[in-house]
């Protein structure tokens, strides 16, 4: 983020227990420790806090208004970041010569991850070693270790973090929460392990939330529909503590999406409020802005007589323009955006939709179809490491800094080694999550695990083959140049003399092996890869609306997603399905609601916060496109987030299309039955 002239960023301190002021309902003020959970709850009920009520501000627009109650008295306003990107002069000039301008002001609703397993933490203090150990589900133990050491004021070597199986992540587990430091601190103070487990209602109060963006954006077009420029302001509600600006920064950078827009000028603001902090969640920052640009395009098509498919096709960046630099400086390395859109339309039977619309009309339903293209921006922690050791007993140990929360790392990484080393899948053991073993790595976020992990895994695998050739040459009394490696065997070229990979690993431990070759057959790769990647694709959604109740059903949903190369298509399809469910859920049902007068959460149970269910979703049609990324050695872009990214725009575009004959141009999310019903009644009354 680049600061506007004279605008200073304010990063609020975030103590595990605030000393004098609580800033959102859920801000912890005391820790109660007992032998049993029931006794701890009884003790917590005996704690009396003398609260002095303060005026609350929860909505983004209210928080940035002049005279709004200040969340932090150390600042002159609740705007803690005010940034700008692009070329304002060129953009204003383009708008000045535009034949058409469309404007959208919208709020992207606040949501939360709702993982199946609530957060938990176990702190242990070891007096003999003087070390803390934290057991906690997370998206990356190494990052949590660094944060925990800083919070406790100790060297990183005094901290060990262990994460085992994690019951869902969605990004919200990647943060360092106050409870992590509190259980570690209490364990040392009591000289006993201390465990904390979150209840579901506590999770709704304290889990970091997401989205909550107010966007005011304009799109300028020539008379023939060619895009000229984009300008506007995104204001992100970051809650009481600014724990991350990633959604805001990425959203601003990628707002032009995969369209050719010559000029752009965008302002990005972060606003503090009396709500839970927001944090990266399922494609952080991108679903919000893809929704905005795709809604703008549909508005332009409807208001100015363009075909919405052809308007998109006219403005998509063609393969011949790659690499393409967008007006905000992002360099798209490769891709065929037109092909992805065309394939999605074909799979969705866009051409046959009007017959389905007519059939729905006969049943008294409004049926609509919407599409949304999308572009991802995958970055994440750039440092990753892989250590591979071939064990004589027929096992390959792989130590990595990634961490699976259901993404299938154990299968996908084993597949790669099966291809490169010729071993069986069940011979590969993946070791992650313990910072005493996997001491380097960024965990799993921003589509980085396979995109970066496979690169270091490949280099470590190559190191094993290179060293194995030297050992095999000595064992077979041949020149190293004459040794070739085919799956699992080192062979003297042109002969039948060969050695098995595991036999070479065993021989490498013998005393008679030359000193330079002696030792475990292992390979290590430690890399920093700072080049981003750009997965992309297109989604098509069909909806049916009941005009009597406002209920929206989704009978068909189609998605085409380009990940560069797919290591395990089935796993990738599964991640896409989950991502679509999350996106549809936000578009139709999910919302974190706060009382604007008191800041009291009003959606703190699963009765009030509606999560998507399988019986309310169709069987998705998903297809993987594989245009190799030219900026990744293995052609990988990353996958798993694409399902969510276009879903907001595709669903709302479909709803608006269904109601277009009534004159409805836009509807805010979530498109609840009440909100849709009111839109229908308002349109009929006009």
C-alpha cells in the first residue's frame, strides 16, 4: 500500500489482555484457570468487570464520518490507512472522453470462517530446557512461533509450536490469537500445562472475521464498449485492531481483473471500528473486487445496450498480449482468458438458457443466469524448504513447512515423489507442523503450498538423484557420467547392472563408503520465491426466484478454473466445490451483524448465522484448465481459492438477471429472501 500525500498509517497495539479499554464485544479482559472446564466457567462467572460504556461505531460509513466515536484515542480519525494506486491524471482524462460511465456503490457483507473444529490451544512450559511449547491448530506453525516469541518477549529458540490435524482453516486460523500467548504464559506461571478450547458462540465473538468492504467504483467505456478507465475508493472495515491489510492491498491491486483497462486510479482506506478484527479469508480481497468489476460490467451492458458476454469478450486480455501489465503495475505472466470464458459458457449451456427461463416462467418462477470472470493474485510467504531423506527400510521422509487442513498434501506431494523417484505412494511420509522438525516455511495460504512446495520438493529430489548417482557409480565401479536414473533404479548406461534406490540409501550408511559419499541419502532445498501467480477462470450461475417468498435457489453452477498444472485433479475439484459453497453462502445467506448502537453481535450462533448446506446447493459442474504459468518452474499457478472468487458476482448477476424484467438493477448481499422480496415489491410498485 502506498500512502497518499501526508497520510500516516496507524497500527494499533494488540495486547493479549487490554489493560484499560475493550474495543469490541469479545475482547478478552481476564483469564480464569481451573482443574476442569466447568470449574473454569464457574470462576469466570465470579469475575466482575466494572465497564464504563463507550459510544460504539460498527459500520464502515459511520466509522469514517466526521465526528465518529474514535476506536483509538491516539488517532485523529478511525481511518488508519489511506493509500492510492494508479495514475490519477491519466484516469481522469480517460473519463473525460468516455461515451459511457457506470458507477456502483456497494457493501460486501462481513462473514466469518466457521471451521468445523473451533480453535483450541495447549501451552506447556519445560523448566529444564526453559522452553515454551504451544499445541494449536493453525495454517503455519513457523509463523505462529515467530509471533509467539515476540509476544512473550523471548528468543525464537525458546518456543516450539506444534500443529496436528486441523478441522478446517479457511484463512482465519493463520493468525496468532491472544489465547496462544495466554496459555503459554499461564503454563510457565503455574508450572503446569494449560489448555483452552473455544465454544461456538465464543468463536463467533472472537474468531477473526472477513470481507466487510465498502466500494465506490466507476467504469468508463467508449461508445463501442471498449473499457477506458477505472477509478474509485475501497474502504475496508478492519475492526478494532488492524491485524492485516492484505485484503485491502490485494483488492486494490487486482481490481482491473483480467480485462484490458488502460488507466486506473484507486484509493484504498482501512477503517477501525468496534467489531472483531478482519483477516484474510478464502481468497482474501479478491472475491470482493471481482464482485465489484463484474457487477459494473453487467450494469454497463444493461444500461447501454451491450451483450454482457460480448462486452466481456471484447475487453479480455488476449493471449497475444501476454505478459500483460495492468494499470496498477501487476504483471500477468500467461493465460487464455477468452478460452476459459468460452468453455464455461459451453459447459453451462448458456445458449439453451432462454428455454429454461421460459419453463420457469410457466411455473411462476423468475429464472436468471449470470457469469463472472476472475483473476487471482497469489503471493504469500515466499520462503519454503523441503528436506527429503530416503530410508534403507523402504521409506521416504519429507519434511516441509507447509501445513494441510484438508487440502490433501499427503497425497499430492507423494504423487510428485512417486513420479520423480519411482517410489510407491504409501512409502512417502510427510512430516509437517512441528517447528522443532520443520523449522522453515510459510504454511498454507494464498495458494502457496503446491506452488512453492513443489518447487523445493523437485530441487531436493534432484539433489537425491545427483548424490545417488555418485554413490551408485562407486558401488558399480562405473563413471558417474555413465549412471542414469530411471524410476527407483540407478543403472549403468547400456548394461543390465543397476541398483535400487533404497539399496543405494542403505549402502550410503556403510563404513567402507568414501567419506564424501557417506551418510543418509538426503536432499535439501531452501528457496525464496517472490514472484506472484495469477490463477484465473470463469463461473456461470443459474438461479430461480420465488416471487411470493423471495427465496433464491441455485439449480445449476458451472466453473472453469486454470491452475497452471493440476497435480491431483480430484483434490482440486474438491477444493473448488468447497470454495463455491463458501461463495454462494456469502452471496445468499452469511453475514456477521452488529447492533449499530451498542456493538453487540447479533449473529453469534448457528441459528442466526446461516452457513451453506449441501441440500441447498446443486451438483457443480467444474472443469480444470491447464495453461502452464511461465513464471513458475513447474508451470503451477496454485488452486483451491478460485471456487470462491467469482461466486459472489456470478450469483448476484444471476439474481439481477432473473429480476431484470421488473426493472431491478442491483441487489445487495446477502440476497436473503426478505431482501429479494422487498426488491420485487419495490419494483412492482414503481
